[in-house]
C-alpha cells in the first residue's frame, strides 16, 4: 500500500462556469493498492495507457465500494480515493479531480496606499501587526499559543482535540506479515484513541486444504465490559488468493483489534494484514 501525496496536481484557472480541476498522473504495478488524500466533487479519467485496462483498474470514493474506472466520470463529493490495480500488467494514466466553486463577480475596490491603524488590526511604525489581545505575537512575530489558536511544539495550529500526543493525521501499521494461518486467532489490542476512520487490507497469497474458508473481523474492544472484542465489520468466506478489505468510519473507540476464523479440512492461508487509520 502506498499513501500518495498530491504533489503532481496542476491547479487550473477557474472557468466561467465556476469549476476548476487538477490532474493526477499515476502508475500502478499489478495488484498494487493506493490511497490518495484528494478532495473533489467529481472524478474522471483523462488518459489510460491501454483502454482494455479500464475494466480491471478499480477506484472507490472515500470508504465506498470499488468500481472499474470504465464507469467514470462520477459526480459525488469525496475526500479520499482508493485505487486497486486488478490487471495483470502495469497501468498508467491520469485522473481529473474537479471542484465546483462559486465565482463571485469582480468588484473594483479602492484601497488606500497606507492602511490606517485601528483597534482590530493595530500596526506598528514599520507596518507590522502589533502584539495584542486579538493577535498576540512572540519576539519572532509568530502567533503565540493561546486559547484561540493553540500551537504545538512545531508551530502548527491545533485544529481540534484529536491533535494531541504527536498523532499524525494518517497512520498505517502491519498487523500480520506473510503469516500462515491454520486456526482461529486475533491480534493484540491496538490503542487508537485519536482516530475515527479505519481501513483493513487483507492480502491472501496462498490457500491450501480441503474446502478451506477464512473470515476476518474488525473488532471494537469494549473497555467498559472486561475488554470484550465486538465485531463491527468483516469480510467472510475467503476461499482463494486475492486482495480483500474491511472499512469503518466515525468509529469512537479507544482500542480495536483484528480477528479471524478458519474452517475446512487442514485449512492453511498465507496472509498479510495492514491497518490504515485517519482522523
């Protein structure tokens, strides 16, 4: 899994219809998955290196169901794209990520060459904002930590109560790494007090046995009831190799874990499981 920053986007001029868009170029190897933190109102495909790949390259908006890019364009607000290359070859191309914007009419405003000092924005003799009750500055002209704009130790503004203890907005960890599963089991409890949105990716690379079947569960751990694990999402009846996922959103939990059950005669699954979490 690769988390991709939109460093390749190209901001376009807002058109007369109040829209703008940016493009995102991609290249994915067979079986590769990706999460793109993109914000948009509509999605389309600008180019693809082979039109036949439109039926095996999949995309999902937010935590929705994956669908082939042959269904594009789609018009629906989103804050994240998930991509999976189900083709047997490397796929490359370009997405168009669009926004719907209101474009106000232009106004001619006469601005004085020197801004007058007033109570809300007091300036010093050099034209710099004075430290005061509304905009307290330190000796380096940086905004001081305060009740309205608290900053962390790196100088970034804290946006809500979840920004604490050095938590990053996005976090990923490997729960199982190419592990052979032959019986029921679970991971240890995972402390996730700062996150609300979860994606569990399950990569099954080998299956053996007679009528083997694998179920995987994402569980909330109930701290108020002896840390009992309660399933809240699952993927069941896995009988062959492939990539599977579980997603959950707006999940107020202090601890979660992942568990699995197997059935069949001498069942064996080789599995890698990764956990992805966002505020």
